[in-house]
C-alpha cells in the first residue's frame, strides 16, 4: 500500500495551491496558518502575520463583533458564511465573501477556525490610487455613505457636511441609530428607507438633519454575486435651494406691505378650516376688519402715512391673535382673522382688544377700525356664507358708528 499523506503535508499543499485567502486561527484569535492566496489578498507575508491577532485584518468597528464570534465559536456556534470588509496591509479596505469551518480535536471540541476569503471587489486599488480617490471623494460636494446589513456605517465620504462637521472616522462603526439619536423609530425616515434598501428597494427622498436639508438617493449595496450586503447612499445639500423655495412660497402667499397672508392664502385657509370643521364638528370664528377713513388719511397726510396706518393695524391684529390663527390682508383697507377653535365669546374679546388698542393709542393720526364677526356653523357652513355674514355685521357696526 502506498504511504498515507501526513495531515500537515496535506494542509501545506492546500495553503500553497488555493488562490483564495485561506487562513486559520485559534479561539483566542491568534493566526496559525496563512496561504499564498491570503498573502496576495491581504498583502502580509506568512512570516509577518502568523502568530498575530486576526483583528489586524478587521476595521475597528468589527472588533467587538469578532470577540463575540470567538466566544460563540468555543461552543461550536458561528456563522459559516458572511460578506464583510477586511483591511489590507497598506490600510486599504476590501469586500470579501467568507466561508468558515471549525477545526476540532479528537474529542470533537472546537479548537480553531479555518476561514476562506474571496475578494468581491477592492474598495481601493493601491496606495497611489487610494490617495487620489480619497482626495476626490473628500472634496465632492455631497455626502456618500455605505452600511452593512445591520445598518452599521462602513464608509463615509464627501464634503456635504462642511469642514467643521462630521468626519469619516467619527461615523464609521456606528449604526444609524447611534448617529441619528433623535430618530429611533424604525418606521421613520431615513431608517425606513434603509430597511427598504436591504429588501432591494431604491428610494429618493428629502431629509432634514439639524438645520440642513438633504436630497438623498438610497439603493441596495450588492456584492459581485448580486447578494445585498448593505446600503449605499448619496445626499446632496439643498439647504440654500429650500431657502429660496420657501422665500418664493412666502412671497406668493403674503402681502408685501404688512407681512400678513394675502387674499389667496386667506381663502385657502378659510376653505380648509370649513372642511376640517365639517369633519370634527367644531366651532371657529371669522373676523373681518376695515380701517376707517383710510382715503381721508391718504388725502390729508399722504400715502406713506396711509401705508403706516395699514401696518399699524396689521401689527395690532398679530399682537392679539394666536400662532394657530391666520391674519390676512385681503383688500386695500380690508383685513381678516381666522380664529381656530374659537367660540363667540373669544371672537368678541379679541375684537374688543383690537378696538381698544386704537382708542388707547397715542400714535398719530388716530385710527379706528370696524369689525364684523361670523361663527361657524351658526352664521354659515361655507366660506362664502361666513364672509357674507361677517361683512353684513361689519357694515352694520360701521353705519351705527357714523350715525
């Protein structure tokens, strides 16, 4: 019979022949064997790495998980396959597909792990290319990031946060839950979109982080085999664009002189409040206010003083209304106030305060205002009915004041 091959010779032959990165390590994490494929993959010669801790091959954020893996491996329980990242000798990262098997003694107890790694694509090619790529990514006016399947941040690039904000080293290794401390709800943005990406669904959405607005494109991160290994995303800072949009929207819905809502915004709000009142069966009030003798003020003092009179009325209205109410200038000398969830008593009290503010005021010329009130649903169930009722009451009071 031919002589049998000794196990150590067989292991040496396997280590020298495989192109994959084959290595073994003990349960304390010490590397015990190292193949030629591992040398090509990781950049370490066997003499450099044998006897060293396997954590030398891990990004820092993976070290706690490795320690947990080694504890579980002693019981024979560990993941046999995994797609993850590893570090090369030059500090660059590679994505690898790992396969693991237990090394057992004669009694069947686990004494070590054999790990085979196959590269799925170098994240960086060599130190020179790495430097160029880092410089490029660091200056891109976007935020780029990747996560693993546990939503742990595995890379972070770009200048989208600005020079004084988050750096890659501060984020890598943290989960999105750690970073977004105010967003712990898995169903809220942007956690929900990342969860969808892990299921293969790409998304595009806007997200506000602090005082910055971002337009985010999020997709599944796939290995060469097509397997989803995490998420990849790019965010563009659109804060200035949002400011411009908000300014344009404000100008389109507000009166330039007084800063109050304009006619269009007033009518939209009144219609909306009517629909809300129909659904919830609640009461609200509408006040129409007319500045008395504006034409006489313009004729006697000039239009600058007349404009100042209009602004004085708008300031008084804002002072005596709540943040939830809507104050509007919907005509030349005509103003309106939608009082949300207000009964007749509240509406009358606010009208009296506005009238008193002008009676007790010392600014010249003296002003007076006529006010009409309508209440939903007693005075009407539609916007036109409420406007007509308030207008009728207004001119009734104006006529009585001049009688």
